[in-house]
C-alpha cells in the first residue's frame, strides 16, 4: 500500500480504477485486433474521472470507464505508463529503476537479467531525499560484476523515473518530513520536494534518451523482439510448458506471417492456438 504520508492523494477509488485501465486496454487490443505496438505506445487509453484527475487529463466525468484520446505529446499511452504497472513496480514509498527495468526486460523484451552475484546486497533508495537513486546506482555500478547487468537493467528504469510509486507524473522526488527551515519546522506537511528527477539515460547499445517518450520510440525499434516475447508468454501461459529449442521455429513462423500487418494481437493469439505447440503440448 502507498505510504499515506508521502502520497495522501491515494484513495480507494483510485486504487480500484488502476487495474481496470490495463484490463480494458488489453481487451481492446484483442477485440480490435490492434497492433502489438500499442502495448508500447498509443494515442488512447481507458479512464474514468478519478484516474483522469490523477493523470491530469481534463473533461472526463463519471465513474464509468471509456476510451479517451490522449493529447499530442502526452507521456501516457502504452502499458508502461499505466498507474497499475507503475504501482506494482514500486514499493509504495519509493521507486527503483532496478525493479522497473527488470520488468521491461523480462516482460516486454524477453531478456531477463541474471540474479545478482552472492554477497552484493540490495539497493535501498534514500527516503530522506539526501541521495538520489541514480547516485546510489552509480556507486553500485563501480563493481565490475554489477556493471555488466546494470547497464541493461537501469536505462528502462531511469526512463520511468518521471512516475512516482502511484503512477503520477513528477519532476522532483518526495522526501519524508516537512523539510528544513523555520517555516518547515512548524508546518503540518507530511512530505517535501526533494531532488529533481532525471529520466534520461543511455541503453546498453549506446542509444540515448531524455525521458519516457524517447525511450518508447527506442523500444518500438525492437517491435519484432517484443512480438516474439508476447507470443512466447502466450504459449507458456496457454500450455503450461516452457519454450524449448525446437519450439523456436514455430514462433518465428508466427512472427513472419504477422509482420506485414504490424503484429495484430488477436492474429498472434489465433496463430498460437492453431500451432502444434498449443495442440500437442
């Protein structure tokens, strides 16, 4: 649960609305046979009044959900910017680029990082706001054994640092306590603005980005790999069996047949169901 002192705006209505956006979005991709690339970026999402207020989107009224067109330049669109995803990849108090980066690598790109070497220890963000998570990770990457993996894990996580633990946009971190100075000492505030957020980064292959919008463009350059991962997840989920070496030929054939149409989601699912993997496993 989100820290009530750091995120007092979180309430039950918002918590109930978050997963519905993602569920309706995924159902829409299937029903409309939309391109899998919408998973990464889209010009629409599904909102009700409470979630729209949380996102800073105007003119959405009522508790019912509906498809909402996003304004040009909106950072929303695609599941990575859904509050449900952002909340479940944070711990309710702080965000960690490691957790979110691992989510992107594992669930979208199908390249999960290996477990950390023994004895390295965990990375704990500074809730006092004295040290940024980027600074903590920079020191952590001084270990050669850590750097090999973190150069892949951290960039996706840095791109998502513009979103707080409940999926709200931010330019600064929230730090516990009322802050410093005479006014802060007598303030009833439960948090204060900490250091500025830096959502920029550089991927392991040397491509730079300034934030989530540019990072999503970089992800879309890997749409074939994202489709490969999606198909693999559907096979594992529907058959209960892991992907074996001999299965790869079937996956590549599905990708080849759907590439020209930009990987329609329902077509991908139908192709899995019609494959020998689904029928024989």
